[in-house]
């Protein structure tokens, strides 16, 4: 070999004592490479489909959450419709029978409290109990002979709990301490 002769890959392998590949071996390697490339393409396609499916699932979940927020009060409001109807009927009555009006209002209030209770709302009516600053808001301290100090003697406005969480504290007057 002369320095000016170009070397072929087989010449380089021969100089480095590397084995030369036969045509069937090259064909086998090419087939392996093609199979590996096909496998990579298939995995890439699967990954893209999975990514698209995750994105679609995220969008569906976001849409479902938005729908749930928009219609979360549907059941409650549907239950309140008879109360609304009862109040409208009561206002439409032209008679001056106060006792009948009071009875109608009382029944409507009972229905409203039943519906609220079914939805987790509980009244806080602490009359006679010790002041609980977590659930009561004392707006005045009054002389109340015979009542223990810091006990609730007057409820100015009832409080409410929603599923054991304070929604509104009761406004109360408490007995003076000695």
C-alpha cells in the first residue's frame, strides 16, 4: 500500500486487527437497526397518544369540575322552591287573619329549617350556656341576678354551623361576673 492510495474501511479494520463483516452479517445488523428504529417509532407514537389522552382527561376533569361548581346548589335550591312558593301564597292572601298568617309563617320556617338541617346547617342557640368565644359573640354584659357569670342571658341573633364549621356566631348578651 502506498500512502497516496485511499484506504477503505476494510483496510482500516485489517490494520487494526478488527474483524471484517460479511454481507449476511451487515444485512443482519441492518435488519436489527431497522427493527430498533421501528420500535422507537412505535414507542414515540404510543407516548404521543398517551400524552394526548392525559391532556384530554385533564380537560374533561376541568370541565366536570366547572359543571360541579355551577350546579353545586341545584339540590338545595330545588328543595327551597316549595318554601318560596309558600311565601308567595302567603303574601297573596288578602285576609286580615293574623293567626292564620302566623301559622303559615311558622310552617314555612319549620320547612326552611328542615331543609337547612338536611344540608348540614345547625342553629346555635346558646341561651343559658357559658359564653364560648369560638361560637358566640358577646355584644353586651348585663346584670342578671341568679345567672352564673359569663353565661348567655339573651340571644340577639342565633348563630349557625355548617357541617360543624362556624358559619355565623350567635350574638349574645352575657351575665356580669361578681
